[in-house]
């Protein structure tokens, strides 16, 4: 009888162990699914933050470029339209357009002619 009781207890323990393993396997699967879902959500959040950061950097860069261009006079405020009478006909740049007369350079190796 003792041997039979021992076999009965062993069978009961196997069944409990099998149920416990099955339950734990189910818990591990649920945990893996939950972690995968959280991982996907985290990835989406990181991508969203990265895109927002790039947008902010773009705006900052654009503002810096506008400031730089303004400092060199590229983006001046719009002026009122001038009538044809107000437009200067000739702009004086302060540069003489007359050619400068200089004697031609001497030719090296040629005999100089006397005048």
C-alpha cells in the first residue's frame, strides 16, 4: 500500500507541476506581449520627440538665417513704390569711367627706336 500511495502522490505532484508550468508559461507569454507593446510605444514616442526636435532646430536655424540676412541687408523692409519721376536716371558711384592713359609697357628683347 505504501508504494501505491507514493505513486499516487508522485502523479499528483506531476499534475500540479504541469499546471504550474503551464500557468507560468502563460504568464511569461503575457509578459513578453506586454513588453513588446511597451517597446513599440516607446519607439513611437522617441520618433515623435526626434521629429519635434528636428522641427524646433529647423525653426531656430531659419530664425538665425533671417537674422544673419537682416544684418547684411538682404531682407530689408519693403519700400514704397517709386513713381518713374522719382527713379534716378543715372547713379553716381563715384568711379570715373574715363580710361587711364598709360604708356605701353616696353617690349623686352626688342631694339628701342629713337624718335
